[in-house]
C-alpha cells in the first residue's frame, strides 16, 4: 500500500493536513471570533466555526452532522489512500489531485472529531457579498477536485 513510489503523495497529503492545522491553531489563538482582521477591501481573516459541511450546509442540524460528516471524510480518506496505492506512477496530476484532497479531508476530519466543528478564517468578499469562509484544507480539496476534472479531460482519449 505504501511504496517508495507513492510515498511522496502521502507526504504531500500530510504536509497539507499539518499546514492546515497550524494555520487553524494560529487563527484560533490570534483572532477574536467573528471579528475581521482586514487586509484589503476584499480580503480578511475572520475566525469562524462551521459545524456543518461546505457553505455551512446543515450547520444548525443539532450535532448529529458532526458524526455523519466525520464518517464521510474518513471513508473518503480511506478510499483515496487505496486509490493512490493502486495508481500508476505516470499519473502524476491525478496523484497530486488525490494528495491535495486527502490532506484537506484529513485536516477537516481532525477538526470535526476533536472540536465538533471546522475552523474557518479566510474570507473574500465584494462590498457586502461574502464568499463563505474557508481554510487551507478547503483549498486543498478544491484545488485537488479541479485538478481531477482537468486531468479527466486531458486524459480522456488515453483511457479509451
């Protein structure tokens, strides 16, 4: 399952999860809850806690969602570990995408299990229109998903 060939991808996933946890720890210790630290007219850090999923989906569901989303993240993480272990060595973009998704999933999974919510703090907005707050784990997941889609289109003919 863990070979020298794929160990760099697991290492990248670990790096993303550690970076995610370090930045969340910094945000939790340095920022006041729900008080923006403004950098530009469209970007700030605001410490927020999200007990739901993406875009605060089911954030007010009463607590059961913590375990549902935790189980989903665990199953997805195990699936990605298995996928990476079977991936051909020439599929570098796919491996990169999976590593980013895995690191992000593990980073947010840790929050759900340990805290009961995910720590978010990165905020972009235009005037009074705000994109939901996010974190480094969410960046890994989003970039990884985009890379998987791009890879699917770039390698469509090769798979046929």
